C-alpha cells in the first residue's frame, strides 16, 4: 500500500482526537450556551419559536382498523 492518506482520511496536525463522551459534553455545553444566549436576546434568536399544531388537524391513525388487528 502507499503512505498517502486516502481522500476521506486526511489528518490535520492541529486537530486531536476526542472521545465520544468528551464530544458529547462539548456539544451539550454549546447547546446550553446557545439556549442561554437565546433567552438573553429573544429577538435575535430567530426561528427558535415553533408553533404547536392543533390537534383538530392531526391525521387519525387508523392502521388497526385497516389491517384488521384486534
């Protein structure tokens, strides 16, 4: 084989590998920071508010009736 890294396996000298647990901790910390920033400036959050769907427009699940299940 060759000593050249494959296209998807390029190694960068400045990046170190982190464990999955450490990556999840960083992701959670980033999420909490984003939420705190959104609370501090609600006008800048943009797109964070989602309107709840009315249950009147919810599609009924009638799979049991269609398949003849008991």
